C-alpha cells in the first residue's frame, strides 16, 4: 500500500512507509546482515546445484521438478501458519536460502571432516555417520539461521509460532537441496525405478521430517525471546539438542527393518501433532492478547467494537479485506491488511514491554509508528469522512474490556 501516494493531503504520510513500520525499520529495505547472508547463501546454492548438474546431467531437471513437487505445498502450509502475524518476506527469504545454500554446503564439509575423524579414531561406520555426525552437523547448520534471528532480529520472533515458521522455512530449503542430491544419486544408481522409490520415501512419506526436527530449535527460540538471563541461552541450546536427538532417532530407526521405519514415522508424526497443538494454543493466546490490548485503545478512535470483533478470527479478517477491496479497490485492501497486521504488531509490542525485553524509548518509538500507520490505514479503507481524530490514546497497561460479539460481515462504523 502506498499511503504516501494515496493520502497526500496528510503531510505526515509522506514519511510513513507501512512495510518499514511493520518490519520495525526506519526505512524500507533489507539490513546489511540479511543482504550478506542472502549473497553468501546464493553463491553456495549456485555452486552446489552446479556440481549436481555436472554429476546428474539429464537427471538434474527431473530431480529439480520432483523436489519442487514437495517444496511448493509444504511452503504453502508454512505460509498458512504465518497468516496471523506475517513475518517480513526478506527474513523468510534469508532463512530459506541459508537452509538451501550455506547450511547444505557447510554440512557437506563438516560431515566429511566428521567421517575422516571417525576413520582416524577407528570408529568409522555408516551408523555413526547417520545417527551422530549427520544430525549434529545438519541441525547445527540449520540452527545458525535461527540463532541469527535471536541475536540480530529478536523483535521479529514473538513466540513459538514465529519460531516454527522460521525453522520450517530454513529446513524446507535444506530438504529441497538435499532431495535433489538424493534423487540424482538414485537415478544414476538404479534408473527410474530407484528414483521412484526414493521420491516415494523422501518426497511423499516423509517430507515433514526436516521441518519437524528443526522446529525443536525454533520452538526453543520462540520461548527464549521472552526470557532474560541464563534462560535466553539455555533454552535455544536445549532446543538444538532436542532437534539433534530427534533427527538421530529418525536416522537410526529408519535404517533398520520395516518395523524401525514404522516406529520412526510414529515418533515424528506424534511430534508433528504436538507442534500443531502448540501452534493452535499460541494462536488462541495471541488472539486473546489482541482483544485485551486493542480494547484499551477504544477511546482513541483508532479501534472500534467492530474492529475488535473483526480481529478475533481469520475468517472475519478475510471478510474485512474483501470488503475493503470491494469498497476502495487495491488501496483499501492493502490498507486493511496493514491495519490488521499493525494491530497484531502493537499487541506484540505491549507484550514485549510487559516482560521487559524492549527498552522504553524503543517501545514508545515503535508504538507511535504503529498508531500512525493504523490512523492513516483506517482513513484509506473507510474514506476521509471517517478520519480519526489526531490524538493518540496510549495506555501504559491495557486492560481487558468486554468484546462485542462477532459480526457476519465487516462494515464501517456508524
């Protein structure tokens, strides 16, 4: 939404960039750290794919297509989880490319080093490589993206749902690149028959394995951002160890007979179900927080009872975006989307202030930007006649007030 172009009669809007505000940035664009990570990862991915192209020749394109068959629906599922509070796209691109490029190349290097070390120690075996070396190396390399978020973009991780989204994204990047390698190896070894079996095992029966493994680290990161002191360090380390153990358990059991494969699938599916239960609980908690926080802003005129009802479910949010598009076109649609995300971001900002993980100056700065965005977004999807008054009621400690019952469709306030 280009508010600076659509509402030029408000001088303040000329400096308001919705995408920058929602990403907690002073201006639109990627930070230098993200640019560096994307560049390094892209070079690694290009080199890795180039080697596979040379090795696979005619089977490379088939392997790429089969990898995409799994990747596309899996990423669509992750984006569905990310609907309530969408993460900045540049961060999702960064962690995906890290998983597909840098983490794959680093994993290959360190696994070779680990294999050589086992040979020197006289303990070399496929079991040790699969159960110990590969899980430790791969989860560590994928986990670097998540630790980077904890260190440099902590404000973009607001709970376990965000942790799972980022973890699954980087893990899907890793799995996509790894699958291409496995598919090419299978085609070269056994032709179409072996390739079909490998695709069935990796692309159909267990495409969720890497996301589940790395989600252990992601959940721990999501919990750690609300902590201070030693817990902020110990939780991510514990999550990483859990990811390694789960990955090693899968590799160990799947390398046995059919019974081992069934046991491995049962364990991972149970963990997957647990992840979805945790995400659902986190969603309910976030919705309750939004209702509590936004209700305290009712006196400002930036939020109404209808808005509280609309923000309470994804279905009503979609209805509101559709209504805004039908009423004011793409500008209205973008404004409504930005308004919804800004309300959620403002709630998360209050939550961070409540647990003491943001300093008062930064809190006030970001709250002002979000309230300003909410004001002009409301005018964009309601029209100038419904402009809110130019005052910002900013409660220090929002309290819960009764929430109006849900309404079937979104409509402008009377």
